[in-house]
C-alpha cells in the first residue's frame, strides 16, 4: 500500500469539471511532482490534498487514513505557498511558531523547535525580523521553515520557486532536493517548470485539462512519453515532432522525412515498435529529442540503430556547452544538438546522425504513442 | 533657420502661457481657500473677544484683549434650554455615544468584509449589493420606521426590567443612538473593508488554515493586524459622521439628559434669554468641532493613504 493514494478524484465547480478522475500514488519518502501548463488543475489537485478545496468524488488516503473530510490542520500536512504567504505582522519566529501556537504548544517547546529549524535552514540571524525586511530567497527559507517545524507526514509545495530569479531558483532547487534527501519526507510539489519536475521528482504526473496524461518516473516520462502532449511538454529544448510517413516493405520499415526542395530522407528502422507495421504508407509523427540528433562524431557509440542523412542547416545557435543547429524536416524546424566545437556553418549541408533507438512514433489521429 | 527657430518660439510662448495658467489657478485656489476659511476665522476670533468688543468692533478684527472666559462659560455655565450647566455634559454624552458606535460598526464592517471576500457563500454578491444599497438610503426615509422599532425595543426593555430587574439598555436614548448609527454605518464600513480585503492575499488565509487557526483566530491574528490603513479610514469616516449627526440625534435623543453635543449646540444658540452671546456661541461651536479636527490631525495621513489604496485596488 502506498503512502499517499489518490483514487478517482473528481472536482466540479457547478457543471465545470476541473479534475476528471485522478489516480496517483506515492511511496513513503517519495517526491511527486505535478506538472502541466496553467489551468491544468495541478494547483487544484494540491489544494484538495491540503483540504483547502473540497472534492466532489473519489478518495485521498495518507498512510492508510482517509482524509477527504478532515480540516486542513488535522491532515498532518504542511504547505509552502507560491507567494510564501508569510504573515506580514509577525516576526520570522512568530511565523514559524504560529501553527504550534494554534495547537497550544508551550512557549518553551516552541522556542526549541524554532531554534532547530533555524539551524537546519540557516536563518537563525533572521528570527526577529519581519517578512518585509527579507529578500526573496530568505522568505522562501522561512516559508520552508514554517512547513518543516510541523514535522508533517506530507509536504505540499505550490510552485515555490516561481517568484525567484533564475540563479536563486537553481540554488533553492538544490536546497529542496538536499532537504528531501536528508529528512526523507514525502513531498508533493506543483510546478509548471518541467526542468524542476525532472530534477526533483521520484515520480512525475504530467497533467492537462484535469487529467493525468502520464504518471511515472522522470526517466519513463522523458524517454517513453505516452502521447504527443507529454513528449512536447517535457524536455528543453523540446522534442522534435516531425510529420513523416512509414515506408518499406514487409518487416523492413523505414521512416520517410520530407525535405525542402530536395529528395525526402529515408531512414531504415532496425528495431521498430511492433505497432508501426500497421502504419506502412501512412502518416505518423516522428519524435526525436535534440540530443538524439547529433553530428556523426558526437553520436552515441553503442546505440544499435544510427542512421545518417544530409541536412540543410538554417540556423546555428552556440550555447557554450553545446551548439544547436536548426534544420527543416517535414515542414517543421528541427533542432539538433551538436558538440560545442562542431564546425558547422548556417546555409550549408551537413550530415546529421539520427539515433533511432531513442526515436518515438505517434499516431497523428489519436496523438498516442505507437508501441 | 526656420526649422530651429520654430520650436524655440513655441517653447517661449508655451512658458508664458503656462505662467499665466499657474497664476490663474493658484489665484483661484487662494480665493476659494480664503472664502472657505473665513467663517472659521471669524468664529475663532469672536470666541476670544468680550461681548463689548463684538458689539462695537469689526467682525474680522483680531481680539484686542484675548480672553478665555467665553470658552469657560460655554463649557461650564451657558444655558442649554432651561438648564444652565454648560455643554460639558453633552460633550460627554456625544463621546459615550460615538465611541461605541464607531467601534462596533467598524468591527462589524471588518467582519463582514472578511466573510464577503474570504469565506464566500452562495449569494454573497447579493448580500453585498444589499449592503451597498444601504449606503444610498436617505436618512429622512428611515426616521419614522426607526422610531417605531426603537419604540418597540423600549417597550421590550420595560418588559425585561419588570421580569429581570434590568432593561439591558433597551430604551436608553444613548443605546438607541448607538444602535441607529451602527445599523446605518454598516453599509459604509462593510464597503470599505470588503474592497480592502478583496486585494488581501488569500494565500495568507489558506496558510493560517493549514496552521490550524480558526475563523476568528484568522480574523484577529491575521486580518485585523494587517488592516491598519482601512481601519483608520473607517474610524475617521464613522467618527466624523456620527459626531456631526444632527438628524438622528434630535429625533431620538432631542430632549433630556442623553442629548448629544450637536443638539445641545443648537439649543445653546436658540436659547433666547437676554443678549445673544456670540462669543460663547462661537466657543461652544468650536468645542463641538474639536474632536473631529483632532481625529483628522492625528490620523489624517492614513486617511489619504487609505483612500488611495482603496481606490487603486478596489
């Protein structure tokens, strides 16, 4: 039995269904990230776990206990909000201790707990300040301190890093990861940033329009997206999704990609998914991540199925650690990720290596993965 | 040449036109300010003059021998109707009536605003709409119905006193006035607080809920401490309105010992025994105006700030 179980959760506002039957579970000490575009229902889902929103149907269990109808304070959870939600009229210490004060914990114990948390988060020198006197990163720490001090069964984070600047965001991300590793707490984390999702999670639920599109480990989500939406949403730069057709005869399949003003490329598929033979002669969406589309010298050595084809390079973007080259296949801009020192000029033709073991195919009609 | 000259000529022309504009605007403003302050000036200088000086001198002249005697007389000796014990008793009457009325209506308004923004229920817009509507009901139209209600409350108070020996303040004119002003002020105070709390971050409420704070704990520990600007605005607004109210005061406590300051002042001026003591009347009027002036001086900064905040966020 998992630690956090959400069964057939539905949430309706009047006739509008915000959550359309969510099934998710998380083991103890796990880190679940709910990720998706704005309005996908991820924050609503988090609020239902917190008890800040009622649910219409379904069940939420934490550690085997159904918490559907419990008041937020009785659920043994702690929450970190997007705006930090620090009480502006109280000091940092007052903020951290407010929950304990409400539960009637004696002042001495409160002080002890505050000191302990302040040490963990290194905010000891800030305890007597008001939130308005803190920087963004410090506020973030205090908000985490307020959650930590409760020592809850479940931590909920609602886009906690979205108000920070880029550099601080990376720092705090590492800090959260470290906190999770050292304290071993169970965390549910909402974000729209897929990099945060990939780096932090042990499990990811990709959501869209109130439905979980795919639920799995970061590697599963990244390498085996179940549909076009997940493939497109996860990864930066995004996966190249190119309209293509399946060619070949009998068991030897190939993928045919249109090029501008030139003959189409045909790439032989050595270990095509079984379902693909039904699509012979039909259009599919061919998905290949930029790192699986490289210069031939930079291609993965032990990949079993690499095909090379000449491509016309339109734009070159040196990014320091890599060089991104943009070509045009099937009428769409396709990004290839080359070594930083790859000698490549825009406007020329150059051979690119397609790592077809990493390629995925989607049915353009259903947008689902062809397996 | 002409290309360079044109903007230069325009700018000089613009400058002189602007100067004239300024002179006209400031001249008019000064004139209006003078016009507006003149009565206050006359009141102030008259209140420090002796009767002799008033009868013989110029209304605008400064007092030759300033004296506090009219103020002392207004406070302690002047006749209100038939009793001649000054206005001090009525001043306290007003304080006793205004302070509870202001505090109760402000706190209830804050509570209403809190519920209407953070604990929304079905039909909350209708309730708020009705409360807003209350702001636009003219005083005169509630005079008679309110008198009927206060009459019934008074009779109920008598019944209570017969039964329990204590009337719980029902039928007491001061309590009646507090009640009327609280009811009438609720629309405004609710409007002020509702607009202020509309912009109040809801995540704070959620955080407090997760922390286990109850409905009233959130109100007292989170909402109220962060409502200082709108609290001051509402208190000033209510204080001024209730202190200055004459209609309700004269209708429900127009005679007898509970008479508030405004009604008493009217009676001082209308008392027609012997000479009209302008200096005493002016001093009494000044005393009646002082508390509201004081409130503005003490909290005026917040008033402007609070009004602005409400205007932008509301």
